C-alpha cells in the first residue's frame, strides 16, 4: 500500500457528468474522465483493508456484496497511485475479460462494498478501472495477442452477449478453435442492443471484437441457431456447444386494451433507437461518430406522452432515451413502494444498499419537467384506444401490500376506488424477462427449471444434453453484465476440463 492515510488525506472525486439539459441533445457518453494525475490521487484513497469486501463478490441477504469477478481492486488502485499503469492493466485483465464494458455499465458493486464507504465516501474504483483500460488502449497494451498453439478442439458459442464473449475469450486463450453465432446483424447481444448508446458507445464494442477476431475467434452474424441452422448440425460440427442466448423473453402485462397501437416492449424500443442511430453513422477524423436519428426509422417518443412500466435499469434507460427523442411528458410506474433514501438498520454495510437511486434518465426528466417521473405503488388497470385503435389514455390504480392468508406471503393488491386516468400516446413495458426463448431450448432438447432458465446442477454449467453447456442470463436469469462475464469464465473452465481432462484456466 502506497499511502496509508490516503483515504483521510484526499476527498473522493469522480468523472464529471454533462448537465442533464445538455446531454439529452445527443446520444454520446456524457462523463468527462479525471486527468491521469487526479486519477492517481484517487488510487491513493484505497485503504488496502485486511478484508477487501470490494472484491469478495459474496451473496449477503440475497444480494451481491462486492465484485462477482473478484477484481483485484486494491492492487490496481495501489498500482496507479504509484504510476504503474501498465501493470495495473494486467492485474485488471487477470480477472476481467472486458473492463472497457464493465467500467461503463456496471452499477459499481465494488464501491458499494468499499470499506471507506462505512464512514465516508467509497473509493472511485469504477472510474479508476475506466482510466486503466482506456490508457492501455492509448499506450498499446490492449492490442491483440494471437494464440500460438491450438488444441484441435472446436467450440461453438450461441449468442454474443457478455457471457458468450467471455467464454469465447477464455476458450480461445486456451487454444481451442471458437466460433460465435449471433442472430442479430452485429455482435454484442445485450451490450449492443440492450444498453443505450449514451451508456456504452458501440464503437467500443467493435474495437474489442476486432481484437478478438485478430486473436483467432470467428464470428458469424445473422445466423439464428434453431431456425437458420439446426442444433443437430452444430453438435456434429463442434466438440462442445455453449448456449449463451440471454433471458430475452420479455414479461408482458395482461390488461384490457393491451392490443392498442402504441404499446411496445422496452427491448424493442431501445433496439430500434440504437439501430437507427448507427444506420447512417459517420466517423470523424478523431475516431468519434456523428449519430443522427432519421424520422420513421425507429419507435419514436418525440412529442408524445410516454409511460414506462417498470422501475429498474431498463425502465430508466427508456426514460433517458425518451428524453433524447423529445418526449412531451414521461411517467414511470413502479409497483413497489419507494425505497428509503438512506440505509436502514436492517440494511447495514457491506450489504448492497437498498436505497432509492435516481439514475441518469430520471435526473434528465426532473431537469426538463421539474418533477421525478416515478410513481410508486401503481400499476395499469386498462389501456384506452381511440376509434382508429391507437392508444390515447391509460387507467391507473394504486396498490397496497397485503398478506395472502393462504400462503402467508405479502403481495400488492389494488386499492378500491383509487383509479385515475392519464393521457398517454406511447407505453414501454420494462417489466423484466421470463427467461430464455423456448425455440432454442427445444431445438437442443435442454431442460429448463421453474423460472424457464436452462437447468444444470448447482454450481455447474453442463446441461442434460451431452456436450451442451449454458451460461449467463439464459442460465441464471436476468442479471448484471459482471455476473454474465463471471459465468462465461466459469463455463469456459468447465468445458476445457471436459475436453482436455484437466484445465489450467485461472478464473480467480
């Protein structure tokens, strides 16, 4: 540890955000990183504590505390404090295949479990991670490192989201020949079309994919396994198959008027915007891109009264995207009560803080409309359409928590007489996902569990079908990018052992 008193000597500083009213004018990332010198000072704030919860990744009270990838956070914080940025990158890469992604989209599980946060402000480890990996690209440390020896074994990976890419990266490093199949027109899965451009600019995905191709991984786009290519064919051509297709089956809501024109799933809304942005993208000399939306090429919120159903990250992304479209108004429904603004006695550190989080999209709506768009303990009772079948209104109803006498569980029930009507032109359903799409699971004949995720033995990734494995959201259900990467690393290790009889893949 370089500076034992760093956490007392220096205040926390983080990357500055562009103001809400300015950033809604574009779809670019809106954080300005600290200078290299300032970032080194932030590295000095790390306490190198005896029990670094930041890297533990343990489940406490049903939530993850610390990084599921077990990133060596104290080590690379100390290394940048000493100015050893290259070694910091190698320590970061030891546990994380894609820090260029996690440093942008991870909610910062490491910071939530930081010991400094017990009595003060956590170390800005996420910003440190970003600076480490971007410096590596700038200095040339992050270039391709092609594999010199091949094992002769072939592995097919179905799906190119974070779990599929992590598995591909690990298996390729081991010397296996890896082919990744993606049904969309571009590689990235959730990273590409599930996360808005202002959180993760897509050229950074392309940058990494180009390196992975140079290292020997083969990518096949526009190929929908189970439809365009039979599962049996894949099993004949490859020694092992990994299903990393995500939990892309959206949860619908069943209320009268659901068939009205103007109601979409959140994932379709977000995808349409990203595709439209990049369809006519123009690259500038400095490597940045000019991104413009062409009317009629995407699901538009421009000039509309928007209602987002769901209070999670995807719901917030819908709010932020609607603000950039130029929505007339935005309303976000949440069935559950508002979380407390501060930790309660029942939610002590280092548990994940169950507090109300006002994210970038909500911040932007507050700045423009003067009020938080979120309405709690509320749901839709009916959609109303006009004579042309277009959505024009929605009947909302308040909810309260009541105990089910049969099960003893608490559930949200309607409050009689609490109904009210709002004007709405566009509804975006962000109510979560129900698991994997069944045409893939049926094609391979893999078993699913009661949550419609692919079934495996606890802590394992092999399915009931010989030589077929699974990982990521398709295996664990909708989750974070860091968990997907973790599962991609672990399934790679299990596959390597099944192919070679042993494994030397180190996944921490």
